[in-house]
C-alpha cells in the first residue's frame, strides 16, 4: 500500500508505524537502550497523533509531529543514568557469571549467584561480592530506589529458608548503607526457595538458586 492510500486510511498508520519502530529498534546494533526506546516511542506516538488528528478533522501531518514528540518522551523510560550504570555493572562483573540486565519494568537487575554471594546456610556476604556492591553503590542518584531480594536453595525447610533469604537481603542492604546509600531507599524481600532458577537436585543447580537479586529503578514521573 502506498503513502497516498495510507493517508486516506489513517487508522492503518498505527500498525505500520509500530512495525517500523520495532524494525528500527532491533535492526541497529549500535543504538543504546535509551535510543531504542526513544525511537519506538516517537514512531508510535507519531502514528497515533496522525490517526487522532485525521479522525477529528485536523491535519494528519501536524498530529504526527506532536504525537512523535510526546511519544519520544514516553518511550525514553530508560535514562542515560540507568544506561551508564548498566554498562558500569557489566564491566565490573565481566566474566564472573553475575548477570546484569534491564527488566521489562525498566529496572536494572543484578543477579549474584552463590559463587559470589553466600555459603550454604549463611547470610554473611562473601568477600568476592564486596567489589560488586561497591560498584553498585557508587554514584547512585539520590532519587533512585533499590530493592534487594534474597533466595535460598531447597536445602532445609521453609521455617529455615524464609528467614535466611530475608537475612541475605538484609546483609546486602546493610553493606550498601555502609557505602553511603540511604537506608530508606532500600527495600528488602525474602523469597525462600520458592523461586528457583535451576534444578535443586544438583549441586550446581542449588548454587544458582542460592542467590541475591538487586534491582535499581528511577521513580516514576
């Protein structure tokens, strides 16, 4: 379908723009997560603006410009600060097995397995985990919020694992507070053994499940 046909049927613009945005976001490897979000938001916003403007008797082109600007802001939910922190954490944990990723909720997630976190049945932080937490605490904006979730393997009962997982999260919180992160900004949770990421029947699987997950997010606008 050509552009003239699309202009006569403005409602067709939205799915076309969505597909174009998706292609743009996945097709350019050099784009940052922030740039991808902005591009997607702009394209989708432009299409929505054109549809609304045409449907209400306005000019589709003008609506597209306005919608694109609004969409670019809305799509840019992953700020430069978050992208910089993600890259710094990736660099600091390279080759360690610690996972650093952006979640669908636009949080930075750092997953620290037992090799770097805790011994079996213990909540004391391993020395090897301290440099990771030092890097995490470094340069955090005062508005950012931290959530720490502790996990255990299936060894032991819930009566043991549930408080142990909370204690592990608390150990991480206390360490971050000692490194200058304000305690009210840190939320802790314990999930016991209820959310395994590997098979608990093997030593390797239990080691993956015995972990702590640290989430960083910016406040919603």
